[in-house]
């Protein structure tokens, strides 16, 4: 079966069950503040950034095998950078 996705929203919806499984795994590790969209954005901005013609099975594999600590550090860095950005705006 050949699946084509015409938008990232379609693809994300198709991958949502795997993202939910990864979120539950993170929760079991004590990381409860990361949600499915955080995992999606991490992989989209790092692992899949320059990819094309990716297979659905490979994307699911990437979701399930990505390191929890790396996702955690990525989200913490994003939050820290956003906080710095808003703190800079308050100075102006």
C-alpha cells in the first residue's frame, strides 16, 4: 500500500498513536510535561529536517526509539530560549 500525505497535519494525525505511546513512556520515566506535539516538533526540527520520501514505518521507528533524555534536553533548551526572548522584550 502506497500512502501519500499532502500536509504535515495529515502525517501528524497518522503518527499520533506512536507519539502517544512515546509520551506515555516519557511519563513512566518521570517526564510528564512533554506532550505529543513536543515530540513531533523535536523530530521534525532535528531528525526529519532535511528528509524527503520518508517511509511511515521509519518515522514510527524514529518516534519509538528516540532517546527520552535528548527530547527532555531539547524541550528545556527551547523553553529557556523562549524565556530569554520574552525577558529581552520586557527590557525594551
